[in-house]
C-alpha cells in the first residue's frame, strides 16, 4: 500500500449514525480516528420560514424527512426520494448530512486490498475492470457514480448547503463537477455540513421521483430521476430535472428542461424531450444500458406529472 493510500485510510472521519462508516471499518477501508457528531438545535429537525421555505438540519434522519407531511406537501420530490432510500431500519438512523457526504459504493473502493484514486492510488481499476453499475456520463478519471440520492433530489430544488465554515453552497459547490477523481466531495479537512436550505415552493409546482433498481428492495439505484414542474394552461411553465446513478456527481438534464419549458404538455413533446436526456453521455463499454433506463425514466416521470 502506498503512503498516500495509507494516509487516506487512516484519516479522521465524522460519525453521525455511522450506517456506512461501520461497514467501511469492518472491511478495513477506514481505520482512522472517529469524531462523533452531537446533535444541536441547528443541526437536527426541520424548521420553516414565513414564506414557506424549509431548513433541514444535517443530523435530521432520512426517516424524519420521508415522513414529514408538510415537507411532502411542499417538496414532494425530496420526500419521495427519502422514502426510496435503503431500508426502514437504515432510514431511521441515516442522516441527510451523512447521505450527502457518503463515500463511494464502488466495489473496488470497498475492497481494502485494491488501490484506487479515492484511496490515494494512481488510477481507477473500474475503468478497465468490471464497471457494470458505473457511470454512463464519463466526466473524469473516476467512473464510480455518486451514491447520494438526497443530493440528486436537492439538485432538482436548487438547495443550498451551510457548513461550519461556509454558507450558500450549491450541490455542485459541495460535490464538484466530476473532474476530481480523488474525492467524494469538496468539503475541506474537518469541515462539517450543518444544514440544508430550500427556497420557498413555487405556486402550483408538482414533483415526482423514480428509480430503476436491479431488485425490488434495499438496492442502490442504477438510474434515478427527480422532476419538478409548474404546469399552467397545458404548458410547462417551469421544469427542473436531475438524475443520479449515471455520473460521478448528480446531473441536471438541461437539454430535457429546455425542450419542455414553454412547450405543450403533449406526448410528442415529452417523448422528444426524453430522447435528449442522454445529451453529452459517454457510456463505458458495460454501461450503455443506463442510457435507455434514463430516457425511459424521464419519459415516465414527466408523463405522470402531467397526468
């Protein structure tokens, strides 16, 4: 093991619920000291501003987000994404901050005997190895898809992140653009996520979330999509679409959004926009199937929003 890889494995790590950290420590991928995070009034729970905007503390559980009736009314895509995560047991413990800052699920990263970019190595073994569940948008040296469903949903809502050092961070500010294969996020050493801030919902907006998975329960998504829209007079007035499971970071599907905004809500418009979901895609030899899943999910979710 290289010195860089050893330093990465031995680096201090924060623990909230520790649902993923426990697994990494069992396997030997993480061996460094643990810093336990204690909940404070600013980091737990959901609070509401006078204009209806929500603020979610980083130590708020995924279960609390999934079951909050007011949040489901105001931000249905976010609530549905939380409901689809993992298992009920994990949702009770896992936090939104932990979900945003979680480590890669790549099987090469998870194997303590194999070096990779995220463990101080010099290359990505998945690129020339088994990458069946990896990216279809090849944006950088690491080809593992980002694992955070909540980041993908929050990207749809243009959420902002506050840490103990910075405020007003977008999801892209937090996670990067995929070009840095050595890091899962752009948090500084010792920097902690404090809360997530959402803008007030738009009048008449609706949203849906859907994922494609390889088994019926407790599975990481192959592809997932969150769509948020305002429809008036049979026309898409506003459309925001984000996708996960397809790139090193969650992606906004700008070409789809542009093809729908200001257009009629008919089947032809939706089908044409769904075909644009793969604009800019660079699939790996084993991941071309994700492009079909992506187009199908976008079409299905947008059709359901319109109906």
